[in-house]
C-alpha cells in the first residue's frame, strides 16, 4: 500500500451530500476482477453525458463540461472536498480504487459512511472528517478563481492552508498503518498463535460453530 | 453488569485488544462473485492459505441471469466474474452453490435459509447488506475486499467497537404495514447517516411481532440508516426458524446451542449510547420520492417543499433529487405513475414477501401502462416453495414475469434494468441515482405496495384495496 506522510495538492470541490458508492463507481464497472483501471470511470454518470460501459475508451466519451472534475482548474486535483455522509451505500472497494486510480489521496468531508471510511485506509487514501464551518470555508476558497491548495501533514495531524493550520483526529492504528504503508494481514499473522489458541478454546466452548 | 446483545457477541469474539483496536474472530464468511476476485488474487500473490475453509459459503448472485440459464451467461464480462468465483472455489475447495444449483440465490437469502447464519455468530461478507443476518442475534456486517482477503487469511478482522443504539418500536403496526415500512419510516426519522458508527438493536413489541423474514428485511435496511450492523435478540421465532436446516446443529448439539442462544438478548437495564422510540401504530405505507432512502413519506402525503428544509445542503439535495426523479414538490404520491415493477432483492424476496404480493395481485391484472413487472425470488428454494403454493401462476396470470433467483434489478449488474427516465416501484433497498440503470427512477416500497402499484399503474394505499 502507498504510504501517506505529507501531501500537497489542489482541492476539488464536489458540492454534494450523501455521495454514494454507486455514484463514485457505477455497477457495470464492478465486473472487473482487477483493482486498477477504474479511474476513467470515477463518477461516470456525472462526468460523461453518454452511457459508460466496461471497455468503452474514455476518448470516445461525451464529457459533461459542467461537472467539477472536468473543469480545467481541477484536472490535477488530488484532494476531494465533499459534504456530509460521503461514501454511503454499498461496501464496494472499487470506490476507493477508482478514486486512487484517478489520483485522489485525501478526502475532506464533514462525515463519512463507515465501510467506505475503512476501505480508504486499506488503499492509501486518507479521509479526514472536518467541521461544517471549515467545510464551508474550504468550499468558498476552492470554488474561487484562485482555487485552494492544501498541505496535509499526517504525522502531526494537521491541514495547512497557507499560514492557517487545522488539526484533525485519526485512529492511532490507522495512522500508523498509513504512515508506514503496512499490510494489515502481515500484522495480524504475527498473532497467529493467539488466533489458534483462541479458536481452539472457542470451538470447545461452542462446538456447533465448527462447521 | 447488564450488557447489550452487541456487547455480548463482541466479547465472545475478542482474540486480542490493543489500545481499543480489537482483533475479532469471524465464524461465517459469505462470498459472492463481485467483491471476492481481488481478495483471492491477493491471497495467491502473497502465497497465503485460507485459514478455515469450512467457515465459507460462496454463491454467485449479482451477475447471474434471471431468465433461462441453459445458455449460460451471455454478457462476457459477467461470465468472467462468475467463472472466476467457480475457479477460486474449486482451487480452495470451498462450499459453493453454483448458478444452476437449486440452492443458489442471493447470498443474504441463502445464508439463513441454509441455517448457515446462527445466533451469536460473527458473520461477514463483502456486501453492505450483510446486516440482514443480524436478525438472528448475530453480529453481521459488510466489509470491503481488503477485509475479505484479511478474513480469508486470518479468520479475523481488525475493528473498533461500535457505539450502540436501541431503536424501540412499540405498539401494533396496522394491517399491511410491513417490516419495510417500519425500516423506511425509521430512516426517514434518523436519516441515512443517523446510524453511522452504531450497531442498531431493534426491539419492542412491534419487532417481536415480526416474522424472521420481517426481521431480516429490517436488519437489511440498517445499512441504509448508516449502520453496518442491525440486530434483533433471539426468541422462540429465531429458534423455530433454524430447526432442521442443513447447516443448523442437530441432536445433542442443537439442545446445547439453543440453551446458549437464549442468553443472546440485551439484559434488562443494559445501557445503550442512544435510544430512539418509535410508535408503530402511526406508520403508514412508505414510498420514497427522491434519490436517498431518507427521502421518504407516507402514501397519503405529498412531496415536500425543498425550501422548507432547514439545512442548506438538504435544500440543494432535495432540489437535485426532484430534478433527477422528474417530480415536483406538492405532487401527491398517489399521482405518481410507474413504468416498471420490481419485486425481489435481499430486502424483499423471501417466501413471505412473495405470498403477500401474490395475495394482492390474485385475480387481478397488471395495469396497461406498466411495461414490465418482475418477480425475482431470492433463492431457488424460495422459488420452488412459491411454485408449490401456486404463487408463480398467480403472478404470471396477472401479467408478471416469473424469474430465476438473483440480485437482478436491485442493482442491474445483469440484464434486468431500467432505461433512462423509467420509473419503478421497487422492493429493493437503494434509490440512488442510476442504481437500477442509468437515468432510472426508483421508488422504494414494500412488496404489498409494489403489487398494488402494479395493478393500478400508480401508487395506491394498499390498505384501500378490497
């Protein structure tokens, strides 16, 4: 997994609440058996005016010029800004895969749906819950002519906007994994003996759960 | 100390704890073709074995055709995904109900049907509607593909504890008010983010009154309120449902298990982080009008005015939703005409759902303006049972199509879908933009309400049908 320590990037303002994972990556693209290649179909139904199908090249697609990702000033953005409950709906990890493939490394929103929030960390994306006022401030700046560039410092848990700094909360374990780019399976398998012990005791206590 | 059901189950499964991060043991791992291929590939790339193969039950459901299966899967991309599940299950010798097995069906229908879902279990699946299985007093939650791989390799999951919420539904629900109406009503009250971070336990007399099918519908929709896990305490209905099912324990083990399960309820006086009280007697048949399950109202109401929303972001969201849905504020729900009807999905495709819907359409005809009305049973066994009861004939005579089991038009990964601007009364769980097909317009309802809408071509109050 790609670690994140510090990240600097342009903020893309997606002014919607309850952005669901069906919107992030529509179902027809879930048929892939790979983890990569979803970027061109990120927000497919909003980004294009024609219907997207797997295998249809993005060069032949009809771009929706109104959609924020298609505006030239946000083309190289890597920080996504959105409203409440971002990532609700299905558990599809294709959603963070699509965001990452497009180049998004940080998501700022007042709140996130639980499964999506967890999925981001497994893929080197840092979702940061920020308060409502800060969300409004960032939207105003990101939508202005100058746009908004932010520095994210994970180690010190700070969002830096020029001379202003805002701290954020993050689970210690998730932070550690993201900073180091760690594989959680490796970490868990260090406790193999504990799991074996637990399993033996557990199955002797609840023998009907062994099949 | 008095504990909640969630705390009791959680405690049983803690392998180790480190600074409030827990490693918990997983009893049952359900697998389908969409969210598992990358997990198996990861396992192979790292040359790791599967920890406990008999914890796994696999089934293809999202991509399978619901029409004649003799020709196999025509969409080559869908076919690759289902074939990949087959080859992964073959390689690791996993129990799988293949597409043409009569036990095949939607993963959240077949788990309980097989007795593979048992009280007290931790159950995971790479699918958000895994919350369904919490109806049996188990801790069941949807996970992402990385976590699928983690469970395959370690039989464990790294989690933090959820907060606990009790939703207490008291009183008597009216005639033809189903678990779906209760679920949609709750989501209308607490919002789609209301349950974020919580495990929700549903309790109260109205929940006790629900059948196991109804409780599954309710827990299924917990994720639409933002909660990864919904739970209902064990009672005699739970036990009766599970007796004699293929994966259920039998003989002496059954008695031991039942003794243990009796304790799988929240203790009197257990403390929840949040308690919400709902009066079942005031719940009307619910219909969603927007693009989020929280955009819902009673059948006899009109679409609300976005201007009257207190939150600015709600105003915008409401306006956008109405534009997408092609509706205007102030329109009566009963004036909304439909193009398609979908009865199915992991929310409402069990035998009881089909019975109540059949009861409404019996000796009636689907309205002329309805282009297509589908009934997609949740599993091959549900389909067989329905056919034994003659429900298939009732549906077909009324003008419905009687299909093979699968997820079908709930998310349109197979050929069943809405075309642009088609409007559908659907018994599924999500009315998101494009969910049932790009540009499609979904209204979520109960099976009885979908059946009534099919007959009248528009939404009607099912309680007024003679």
